[in-house]
C-alpha cells in the first residue's frame, strides 16, 4: 500500500514539473520581454479619424518584419503592411477608404522582436469620419525664422497642423549650406499629444552646424504629406544663424561652495540650477594686479536671464548693482571697484537659455581677464568671450 501511494505521489510531482516547464517556456515567448506598442495613430479611443488615413503603430524596440497577419481590422479592411526600422513603425495602408462614421477595432498580435519574444495582443478602438482632403500646414518652428544663437548641435522642432508621413519628410528636406553630418545621422521622432510635432535631432556627440554660419532649412512641399496623402501647398524655408563662437565642451560646470573657492581671477560654475560668477581675492605669485573688474553675460535668444540677481561683496562699501537688459538674447552687465587682497565678489543668477556667452574683463574693462577658473580647473581662455552650455 505504501509503495502504491509513493508511486502515485511521484507521478504527480513529475507531471507537475513537466507541466510547469512547458508553460514557463511559452510564457517567456509571450509578452515577457517582448516588444510593446509605444505609440499609435490613431490612438485608442480616437474619434473623427479620417476614413482615408494610414494606420501607424510604433514599438519600443525593433521587430521582425511584420505582415498583414499581424494587424487586423473589424469590420474587415484589406491593405498593405510595411515597416520602417528607422522609426520602429509598422504602417498599414488600406486598399480603399475605410467606411465613414464606423467604429473600428484594430488588433495587433504575433509581433516578435529580433530575439523571438512575442508581443501580448493589443487592441485599439477608433471611430472614422469623412475622408481628409485638407493639406497639412506648418504651424510653428524652433528655431524660428531668422533666429540668432542657434547651437552647433541644436535640435529642430516643427509643429504641423496634423500628423505627417515621417519617412517622406525625412527624404525631402535639405540644408543650405550642407551640414557636417549626412542625412542618416539625424533622428526623426514624433512628439506632442496628437503626434503633430516632429523633432529632428543630430546623433549624440555630433555637431552638424558650423560656427557663425547662416543656414536655410529647405522643406519641399512634396515632402510634407499627411496620412491621407494630401501634400503641403507651398515650399517652406527656415533661416537661422549659429553661435558666433565655438561652444566650450563643459557639460557640468559645478563646484561645491563658491564662498570658499580660491578666486583669481574669475571662477565660473553652477550651484544647483543657478550660475555663479566669483572674482577677486589674492593673486597667485607673479600675477599682475587687476582692477575695475567688469563684464557682460549674454543669453542665447531661446531663453533669458532672470532679473533677480543675488550679489555678494566681502566689504560693504564695495557693493555693486548688476543690470539685466532685455532684447534678443538679453544681457547681464556688472562693474566693480578696484581690487586688493581683501576684496572678492560673487554674483548668482538663473537663465532659461541653452547657452551663455561670458565676456569677463579687468583694467577698466579694456583687457580680458587673465585667469578664468571653470569648475575645478584653472584655464587661460584662448579667446574672449567664451561660451558655455546651460545644463
């Protein structure tokens, strides 16, 4: 009797192990680590969707080439499926217009990533409306037309009146003069709640634009096509000017305590999100004396310097009053008293601009400062002014 019980228990254990092993293997292929839908056009629950629209589904990772079997519509609609690995987007182009004023259910299934992990089925519902016959328009851009102080690695944002075919757009724009990077070194991404914004970004670490150059971004009207096939009516150009000086490669100019830093002559850095400029104190041996420190700090035109500037002087009679003037890239100006080894100064301000230009001088404002300390490094600037990123 005991042998029978033991054999039965052993059989149950073996069956359980086999069963669990088979299920976990399948689960690893179904959804666990598989691709996910990061965006779709139309979105789930959307209404007033054009009956002539293409359907776009973007994934969070690259997938194996899909087919019509991976996307179904109810009521049924035939069409062609394509895939762009650049944007990780599957496109379904219906063979004919969808039915008007109809509630559709779209199901995405059996998609796998390049390692064979499968997606969990996704269902998206939307309601169609009349066919779209209106041409897309450009609503706004950044940089704006004729903007100054655009960085060498600047992103370009274009807001359209509706989502566009991003692959056609990629192939139809150009720069005059040509940039330092080829067209395949730009990233094109959708943004905005309704996918109507396109961000064009250079690859990390690249600087496609030259210093002190005027560029024209040329957008051919045939490259701006909405998801119903309507093209923009006219060509569109954006002219912008890059920064006049090279950008210093200083990504994190921070120092812990600006009050105790040895100052000679200028120290530039950030504490938290605010800029700190300190100057003065005892000169190092052999350094010439400097007097009447003064300077101008200019913000790039995509932001501004705060009117609220905190100042500090080691002696009460040496207080100074910096001024902030508004304009296209507003400026902060300061002038202070002659220095001796008992005087030091500090100025703290905030800015929303991408870049700041520092023109720091001495000797009645006519001579560039001999020393500028950036973070923990003492440097002799090879030029004045110098430019630092606001990060």
